[in-house]
C-alpha cells in the first residue's frame, strides 16, 4: 500500500484538480474503508482547504490546503486540525478570533491558549444579555 506522504507528493505534482480529487478519494477509501466525498472550508487567511471527508472532524485524511494567492499543497491531516492551526496563526498575526455565534473575526483580549470554543464578539455578547 502506498503511504500518504507518497500520495501527497504525487498529488502536488499533478495540475488536474479532477484527477487529484479522484486519486485522493480512492486512496482514502482503500486505506480507511470509507469516504464521503470532497468538501471545502474557508480558512481565516483567505485561502481554504479541500479535504476528503471521512466522517469526523479529527480523522486523518488528505487535505489540499491553499493560501489567499491560490498556491496549494496536499498534506495528510485532519481538516479540524488544519482549521485550528489557521485560526491560531490568524490570532497570532492579528489578535483577532472568530466569534462562536456569528463567525465574524474581532479582537479578543481574553484569549488564552487555543481555547476557541465559547468566545463571543461584543455584538453577540450584548445581544445575549438582552
């Protein structure tokens, strides 16, 4: 069986996106027994992540991660991990965090570590009080 690193290397040298998706889905299906198609998430840096859905946010899978300029790299990771790493990097660079209610990025002074869950922006906190 071909390992994930070799598959990602091959995918990174192929420019045909349809072929990339087909190969990624087939590899995940053969190695993990199931896959639920390709899905997309937007990342805070303006890029995004295509990933083979395995049914759980933190299951290792193949991800095509892109930046805001459109360059990409295939990696083996969980899409949840990719997203959390992008959130942390965005916070480190800007001091902004995503609101758990509306998703808007705003400055977050009470941020501690990687505790992204439960933080609400000022408009949402004000609305909750009413």
